[in-house]
C-alpha cells in the first residue's frame, strides 16, 4: 500500500469498503433465506429441487420467556436455538449447506422410491393381466382338463384374477343340487307370501319363519358396515335380504342360521346376480364342513374340531398345549374355532375382511374343507 499513489490508495480503500458491505448484505440474505450459501449450489438446486431453509430459531417462551433484544435478533440462527450462544457465521453457512445437501438427497431418494413403486405397480398390473388371460383363454374353456393339471393348482393358490373370480367360483363350487334361476324365484316368492301373511294376519301361527326373517333383516343391517352397501338404501341391501329369505325357505328344515349372511354377502359382491348367489351359496353350504355348522350337528362339528386339533398339535404343539391344556388356559374348542368356521373367516371381529377372505376362498372353492382346516391352523 505504501508504494501506491494517493489516488490508488483511495481507490483500494473504496473497493475494500464495497466488498465488506457486499459480504454483509450477502450474509444477511443467506440468513433470511433469500440467497444460498453458494450461488452454484443455489443454481443447481433450482434446476433440480427446491429446498427451503429452516426458519429462524426464535425464543421458546417455556425456556426463554423474555423478549428478544435487537442485538440478539441480529445473530439469530437457523440451526441453533435462540437461548444458546450465537453461532459463528462461517459455521452457520457450513451447516446450512449441509442441510441443503441432505434435503436434496432426501428429495432425490423420495423420487427414486416413487419411481420404483410405479415400476412395481406396472409389473403387478402386468402379472394380473397375464393371470387373467390364462384363466379366460386357457382354464375356463378347458375346465375339466385344466383343473386336473398341477400347474393350475398353482394358479388358484396365487389368487384368481378379480374379473375372472365370478366364473371360476361358480364352476369350482359346481351345482350338484341342480338348482336353476326359477328355484330361486319360487323360494323367494314363498318367502314374500309368508311375510305378507304376517303383515295382513297377525294371528297366523308362523313363529319360526317370522323369527328367521327378523334375524335376517337384523343381520343384514350389520353386514360389513364399513362398505355401506348392505345397509338400508344400499345397492345390495335388497339383494342380500332376498337371497337369505329364499335360502331359508329352500332349506326350511334348517331355516336361517347366523353367519350365513356373511357368506351370502361375499358371494353377492363377487357374483353377477342374486340368483347366481343363491345357487352358489346353496351348493357351498351343502359341503360337509359348512353343513355341520349350518345345521348345528354336534357329531359333525366334533369331527371338524378333532381334525383342527390334530393339525394344530402337529404344527404348533406349544400353542396347542397353551390353549387347551387343563393346566393352562383350558379353552373349549367351540370358543376358538366356531366363529371362524361358521362365518368362513368373515366374522366382524375375528374375520379377515373381504379382500383377504376372497384369497382364502380362491383356494377353498377348489380344495374344499381341507383348505378351511389348514387356514384355521395357519
């Protein structure tokens, strides 16, 4: 400086003053979030992602109830609480850069995760479409031959495509009872006539049928309330009531049994019409295990319990002993298994829900009662 002329010295001092002022303004802009600690980073972040700086750490009234002074307000930090000593500006800029870098990496990671999820969803959609084509183009047209092949068993264990489920369930359950659409119509007509007799002549002695119909309407109202499709005014309310009333008249020796409404509700969601639901329900409940709980046959139910007992003891001996040993919980099998078996895993408290139960039913309609016993044990 001593070797410079007076004019050069004056110019140098002015430039240094301007640089100092620029640095102060830039630091203030960084603290207020108007500028990045490094312009190149700010430019790149704008082109990639927008990362907001953390807010200024103002005082916490629970820790520092006094108002902030003007002197303290000038040194407030975004990365340190106001009640701690001020942070060095160089350290503050370093931490803000690290914060921006971490947030940019986080946003980039989130984008990659979303992209992977989108790819997986596309792959799942392709798998579902492929499975549906196999069912529609190969299995259903060649039913008798295809269902005997081991690879087809792998298909129903993987789950039936929702669009094919109605046709597959109807074929798998079959129609050994030789029911037709007019079977449903006639049974429903008898139910309506009986209900009309209740309304027009209260002296009619039909307490059994009246109890059935009252129980049906009560249970239908409580069927899968979260879906809001079976309650009064819902799109499937009348259809479910009709199916259950018709079945109670068709099987007048049994009538209506609690739990049947859940089976009929799932079938009504999957199958295209009420009469198709009636036919499939009647044939499904004609299988030995569902029939045992429908009729309340003690000997048949005891046989089912013994099968479940044996499988549970074989697979999970400690759990079996814990539940049924006289020295431990000593629970009666009826308390544990009856709700699951009566509702086919659709019970309101212990049920699987429609989606998971549908996957179980995909196997059950083919493998029969053995699949039910295996599902109970797990």
